[in-house]
């Protein structure tokens, strides 16, 4: 197995989970560029209700990410993902059939109630080795970014053909397609952690919220998405003032986003191979600061605005991909779902607050005030990031495993998870491989091998019989 290459399970996980996340986010993003226009056709139209309709999904997402992540730790990732997608589809149907903005708000809130982001990130972590996890997360980040850009281009075009109702029907169909991907393509790892890590949820939440490294990551994703939504309150107006018609904005976002990956992907590969994730992480925050400074200083130049948008997307996409990977590394074994729930709640709260704060600041201080507000938050985040420490003393080992049925794989994972020094045990049955995250100073390779050899001997006896 090549150290720097994704294995079969990781490739399937990356492709399927990125597609699922991308389809879902496309449905959420699709109405953003058109609801302010088509929303005027509803009998109870008001600018306030338009704002609530846009933000309603983010609020319910933020509230439910933690409980959904916790449930995924207990009953499994796939049931939570499928259930969340069904709720998302129901919310889309409610919004599609509504003739009032109040009904649309209820539908959007239901869409957000299908809060599966934490379960998807946890499943991606379950299906990937630590050294390959950034690549899997990067694929998810890529699809989120592409869905955002695609929504900015497709929303006005598709909305002009099918209207608001048609956009919501399209979203419902995309959710059902995502369910098919979950059931037919997404791998199902057997993942068990030591029973001592399964503490009652109030105690677990308090422990994870107060963990210093996780606290810094949660602050980071909160600031990142707050800045993104606040920035987009003023950016479209700046582009119009610079001479780019509103209906053409998607054609600026889409190429700059694609070109950002030309820089972001090699940067991520370099950080992994040179083992400098924190240095590159801080460099990406610096890129956001540079991008906003360029946008503020050259607000009247379309060419410079395009350069600023490009630099922003380089930093944003790198951070969007690397933050979940860092979360998976710092999260205690057995609590990845709950840790992911806290993380994604901070993400959606940041997006919700960013839109409100950005709009309020723009009405008071204009584009300059919004950009200075974002720069201040990013500077605080950069300073806080210097308190992050690399993980030490943690290793990943793998063993060849005989062909096992699901019940045997579950038993083996439970046995390995209870061995001294083992933080996590993952048995991939169709790959015939077992992965362990261990503490180097407490783990004994021969003990784990002895536990696995019992199943090798049983298989040999069965083959001989």
C-alpha cells in the first residue's frame, strides 16, 4: 500500500461523501442569488422575511449538529445521514408547495433540521487513515466550493425557467439522489472505540468544548464562515460599482474558484509531505487578510477585485479542507461525531451571525466597515492559532486481516479497541485490513497481532475443513 496514495476504500469514501455533501449544499445555495427577486411574488413578502428565509436553515443546522453528531457516535453514521437527507427532502417539498414566505421559512428550517454535516465528516474520518485524511476532506471541500460556485451560476438561469417552486423541487430530487449514493456506494467501516470513552453526553460536551486545541479549531471555523457571509453582503455591490452587472457575477466566481484549486491542492500536498500543517494553516489565514486588503484598497478596479477574490478562495478552500482534517486528529477517540457536531454548529452559527452582522455594518459603515470588521476577526484568529500544538506520540499502524463476516469484524474491532495504547480501531472488511491509532509509548505491536492471528488461525481451520 503506497503511503502517499489513497486506497480503494478512501477513494470510494472521498467520491461518495463529497458528492453527497455537494448535492446537499447545492440545494441550499441555489436560492441565494434569486430569492430576493422571486420572493417578491409571495403575498406576505417583506425584506425581513427574505432574510429569515435565507438564514433559517443555518440556525436549525447549528442547533442540531451536536445532537446529530452524538447520535451518529451511538447508532452509526449511515442511519443518521439517510434520516437527515429524508428530512431535508421533506423540507424542500414543503417549501416548493408553499405560496407564502412563511411556508418557505418553515421548509428552510426543516431543510436545516436534516443536519448531517457532522456525521458525514465523522464517516470520512472513519474511512481514512490520518495521513490520507486531508485528501479526503479536500475532496469534500472541493465539492462544497464547486456547489457554491455552480449555484451562483445555475440559480438565476434555472430560476428563470422553473421559478422558486421548481428550485425547491430540484433540491428535493437531489436529496433523494444523495440517499441512493449513501446506500449503494459509501463504504461501511466497522469502527469501535474503548468503552471508557463513551461518557454521558453532558460530560462529554463539556470536556470537548473546554479542550484547548478543539476550542481554537471551533473558533477558527466560526470566524471563517462569519467572514465569508459578511463579505458576500458587500462584495456583489462592489462588483456592480466596478462595472460588472449582477447577472454576470457567477462568471467571475466560478473561474476564480476553479483557479484557486490550482494553488490550493499543491499547497496542501506540500504541507502533508513536509509535515508543516500548522505553518501552512497560518499562511492560509494570511492569504485571507491579503485578499480583503486588496479588495478594500482597489474597490474601484474590477481586475484587482478579481485578483482579491482569487486569493480569498485559495485561503478559504485550503482552510475549509484542512480544518476538518485537524479536527479528526485532535478529537478524542470515540467522540469524533460529538466533536464534529460542536465544530459544525460553530460553522453554521458563524454563517448565520455573519449575514446579520455584515448587513448591519454595511448599512452603517458601507463596504469599508465590513472589510475592516472581517480583517479584525481574521487577525484575532491568526494570533490565537499560534497556541495550537502539533500532535506528538501518536502513530498509525495497519495489519492484514482475514476475510471476516460483519459480526467477526465487530468483535475484533472491540477487542483491539480495549488493548493498552489503542485509541481507535477500524476494521475494513472488504479491504481485509485493520487500522489502529495508537500511543507509541503504550502500544505493543505483538499484542494486537496476536488478537488478529486468532482469526487468521480460525480461517485456516475453516479452509482446511
